[in-house]
C-alpha cells in the first residue's frame, strides 16, 4: 500500500469515529462530550441518567448503524465485483426484497424470535441470489438489473397478498419494520450483527485475488487458475447472510450497497480490493451514521424513517453513476 492509500484509510476511519461520537451525543437529552467519552471507556458520569442513556440506548443504536452500513456496503461491493456491474447491490438485485419476504413470512406465521426472523431473512436473500446467479450467465448486465427489479416486484406482490390474510397485530409489527429504522437493538440482535458483518469481511478478504481478477472477466479469472464457481458461492454466502441479518434487524435499508463502494471508487480512486473492501465498509458505516443523525429531527422529538434519509444520499449517487457510465 502507498502512503496515500494509508492516509486515505486513516482519514476515513477518523470520519467514522467522529460520526459515531456525534451519534452518541445526538438526542433530546444533552450529554457533554467529556461525560460521554468517560462512560464509553468505563468511567462514571456526573449523572446516573447519562450512563443509562449512553449504555442502554445510544451506544447500541450507534453500533447497529455502524455494522449495518459496513455490511450493506461490503455486500454491494462483492456483487458489483462478481457481476462486473457498477449498479448492482443487495437492494437492486432483489436480495433485500427476498429477505423482506422471509421476514414477512416469519412475522405473519407467528415467529417473533430474533434468530428465527434472521434465518428467514437470510434464506429469502439466498433464494433471490441463487435466481439472479442462475440468470447471470444467460443475460447481459442491463437485463440482470431488470430481472432484479422484477424479482423485487414479485416479492412485493406476495407480501401484499400475505397482508390481507394476517391479523392486525402481526400486520402492525411488519408495517413498523418496513420503515427501515435503527431503533434500540437487543443484545442478541447486536450479537447477530457482530457475527454476520465480520464474517462477510473475512470471506471477502479470503477472496481478494479472485475479486481483483473477476473485474476483468471470468475467462481471465480461470486463466489465473481460480474457480469462478467458488467465488460465486463465497459471495452468495457472505452477501445473503449479511443482507438477511441486517434486513431482519434494521429493516429494508436501500441505496447504501450501491453508494458506499462508489464513494470510495470515485473520490479516493481505489480499485484494489485489498483496500477497497475495508474502505467500502468504512464508507457505508459513515453513510448510515450520517443518515441516522439526520433522521433525528432537531428539537422535534421525532425520528424520520431511515429509508427516507438514505435515499437522499443514495439516489443522487446512483443517478451520477448512470450519467458517468453513459
């Protein structure tokens, strides 16, 4: 790595740290920065109330936002590299919709445990990924995106049918989930995120050579003595697991999977996956932390749906990518 690359990585990590601390301080109750830092590093605050707010409310929410952004951005990068398409991502390819269908089936069937909903979401994301992967060899990049949109439309229709046949209490639970909001996660939910996101990173790091070669096509990948099928299965497992877990816990959060990697590629001019993968994770984390900050209306005491805020960042980036790619 060059000195410039290391400096960019440190700068991005510093930005994530600043946004993380800002997310800890944001809220209707003002907690001084020095008190928040003291609580964060195991010290005691002047007021017991501040310790409860940081430990039980703001710290779990900020950690969930960080892990959510990092996981979705890495999932987006893996699919973009695999399919050699800059516009692919968990939401565009229908993985988020497939995970949403799994969540809908779990909730409307009466399953409320974190693990059950997460498993259902991951299975739905994996099924969507399998369908897209089977079609990838037979269609072009543009058609692949259309198939992803059609898959999303199909799963939305199935969910609409399910909503007419379920009771109101379960329907209300599902409706709240669809808003895409990083609320206060439980300890088990944080544990699931803390397992799936690092696992996605580990799988990505174990495939760095294949990911770099895949950007030049499957023929080049094979000429390097690498197996394209192995890479596809690795990306399928990593992306389905991280998308399913995040979607189950945080709701269907869109655009981060596309926007995160592109911010790194375009602004930092990074193409090597050895640096691109961890920097994409940091970029996605920064995006979701910033969106979580903006979703908390100052002085209003209310919180906007996270999807509404992520679209403000993500949609212009997608439009910009399309215009640049002509």
